[in-house]
C-alpha cells in the first residue's frame, strides 16, 4: 500500500491529470469502465481521450484560432478535475501542493502558447503592411484599388486567420510526419503497458508525456513566419507574390523559361530600317502605327512613337483590332484589312513578303493582301541580364531556356550572349506552352518550371508553368510573382530569398523534432519533471519563432553577396 502511494506520488502530472479526469468521469458523470478492475485500462481510455484532443489540435486543417481553442479546451478539461481535487483536499484540511503545481504549470503553458501565437500574428500582420507599403512605393499606384496581393491572403491576415496548412504542403507534411512519429511512440508505450500489466500505470504516464511533445504548433508558427517573412523581404527588393504559397513553389523551380522581348531585352525597340514596297516610307510607318493603335506590345509602342501617334489614341476609321499573340495585329481601317507582324502572320494569310537582307526583327506590313514592306527593329539586352542569369544558376536553377516568338537570327545571338542552355524561336503562345510541358516531361513529373515574361501575350505560357513571373507592373493576367522593380537582378534575389527560406524551414523543422524528441526521452525516463517539460516545450516554440525571423535579413544578405 505504502509502495503504491509512493509510486503515485512520483507519477508525472500528465498521468496525474488523467487520473483526475477519470475521477471526474466516475464521480460527476457516474461513468465506470467494466474492465478497469483487471488493470489500468481506465488510464488507457483517458490516454486515448487526450490523444483525440491532441490529434484535433495538431491535425485538423482549421485556422490557428480554432486550433488554439482546441488546445485551450484540452488543457481546461484536464484542469477541472485538478481544481475539484484541490478543493476536496482543502476541505479535508490538507494542502494540495501537487494540484497547485499542475495548475500553475498548465496556466503557464497556456500563457506561453498564447504569447508565441500573438507574436506570430503580430509579426505576420506587420509583414503584410510592409509588403503593401513597399509595393506601393515601387508601383506608384495612382488608383486606390490596390490589388497586388490577392484578396484571400489579405483577408487572412486581417482576421489573423493565418494558417493554410493544406497549402503549405511541405510543412503540412512534415508536421504530419512528425506527429505520426510521436503517435507511434505513444502507441508503443501503450502496447508496453498492455504487455506489462503490473506496471501499466507507469507506461501510460510515459505515453502521456510523449503526447505533450507531439504538438507540431512550433513548426506551423515557423512556417507562417518564414513564408510571410520571405514575401516581406521580396517586397522590399521589388517583387510581389500573389499569395503565401508561391514562395514555396518558386523555391522548387529548377527550370526557368524566359521569353525574350521585354524580359531579357529592355523592350525599347528602335527602328533601324524602313523598306517600303510601292508606297513611301512615311506612309508605311503611318499605316503600321494606325494598325498598332490598340496594342500595348513593346513593338507597337516603338512604331507608334516613330510615327508620332500618341499612346491610347485610336484614329477615326479604325473599326476592329485583333492581336494575334506571337505574330502581330490584324486591323480593319477605312475599309481596308491591314496585317502588321512577323513572317508567320503573312504566311497564315498567304501573302508574299520580302525576306530582309539584314539581320533583325522584321515587322511586315500588308494592306488588303498586298505586301507594303517591312520595318526592321532591334532592342538591346537588359542591363545586368547576364549577371541575373548567372546568379539564378548560382542559387540553384538548373536549366535556363529562352522561348521566343522572334526569328532565330535575332534570338540565337541574344541567347548565346546570355549563355542560355537552349533557345526555341518563332513560337506562338500555344507552342511556348507546349514547350514548357515538354521541358517538364524531360525532367520528370516532379520538375517545376517557372515562366518569366513581360506579361504581353504570355497567358498560355504562364498557365502551363508552375510559377508565372511577370516584369509587367500591371499585367492583364493573374501572375504568381510580379517583379515591380526595373532591375532584372531582383529575380535571382527573390529566388535566393525563397530557397533560403525553405532551407531555414527545413532546418527548424528537423531541429525542433530533434530537440523535442530529446526532451521527450528525458521526460519519459523521468530525468525532468513535468513542470520543467511544459516550460521547455514552450521555450522551444518561442525559440522556433525567433529562428524563423532570421529569414528577414536575407534580402540584405543577398544584396551584399
Ligand atoms: P517574345 O516571345 O520574345 O516575348 P512576343 O511573343 O511578344 O515575343 O512576340 C513575338 C513576335 O511576334 C515578335 O517578334 C513580333 O515579330 C511579333 N509580334 C507580336 N506582337 C506584335 C505586334 N503588336 N506588332 C507586330 N509584331 C508583333
Ligand atoms: Mg513577350
């Protein structure tokens, strides 16, 4: 009897709690388990009860708020019998030392958990404000309807409903794997309890300690902070993500498909030669400019500028303008059908054209099926384009490919000067999309492809890619990553930020699992007391948050490197 009471006293508070819960079941709910006389299956049942609560807390893909509520509910349920027991003891004239200790430990646990959650929410909200502020700085948006971040992401922050565990695939998986590991340990303890029925209570105590450490909350906090931190650092550098899933996807991209015009070249086209056929030079330029009046393609802008036609002005007589992606435009003007575009556009309409003698991008003009000549244009490679591509490689990009609608003679020269691994020319939008699918299939299905363009006629290419990156500040289509900075070096910097963030996350997930496992073992072998374990568990969470915040300096480190 004496020995038994000694053993009871040494029982860690976790089992102590379970005992109190069982008293609660017996006395308040008048529940009695029929098998409990045989051995401590009563405790076993309570252990399962705790398991379900922790499982709900850890696994159910709900918002952080609800998770927190579940966690609080689990602790409060555990505390009720403790308080009742304490009152009973006080009435008997005894001091409930153990109960008070458990009570304080639990309150402390709740307080620390709330503190870590609050820090996480505040940090993420600050990040979002900063993301918006920095983006506004870059974009100089004149309208009030500022919609760079998608509404879902913004609302989630505002309602502090931050978590999106389903979408943070990798972290959801590792926290699940991590939870499963602890559940397995828990089950091993329970099986041992069944095998050694005489010391079942001892094993169940140990199983409960394992469950205390099974919560992957710290990993989730870390995941949130690193994702929003990455978005914040990127905004500072001049890039805006559509939502908080993109940084993770972007970090996984190993293949980059670039379009040429306005992406690796500056898109400031200069007309180098005008070759009219049967009309004057000015007449040819004017017809081309009128046909381009509605296009926002860099080529259209250059032609309109040369002809003195203002951007946005539609000359009277223009009835219908159709843009043909990767080819040019077809315009109905004063009763005449005008085609302005590359050779492939004229071939589509069986119109004869002259092959230019000089190299360059030729924009052919045809009026009512009659060839009227061509404009030879060229643009320069963007500043720092070479360095940007080299940096992408240094940070982990494996294949850099150029997919362009321009002619081979022009695109090959640019591709070789920029050291691209592969170049495909004269592609239509759809052909660019299938080229991306082909690239993915050659690298295996898990390969991720980022498509980088200027946002003009890139919709099909963007759609077939895993992450779409646009250099257009206000693209027509929804893009995953918008580079609002004029500097192409922003792209490798953001890639570096995303990859480093994922690395930070991996390290913290592994580190957390290792440290928690260590403390769990120390707890199970009774080296550490339950109160110390509770404090340690939450110290780990706070540590994880601080570690996640180190990703904020990435942008500065990237710029220095
Ligand atoms: P890239 O693939 O290099 O980004 P695009 O797909 O935007 O280039 O355009 C490919 C080609 O299609 C251009 O080189 C040009 O010959 C033709 N083109 C596209 N849009 C126009 C336009 N508005 N006017 C004339 N030609 C155009
Ligand atoms: Mg383009």
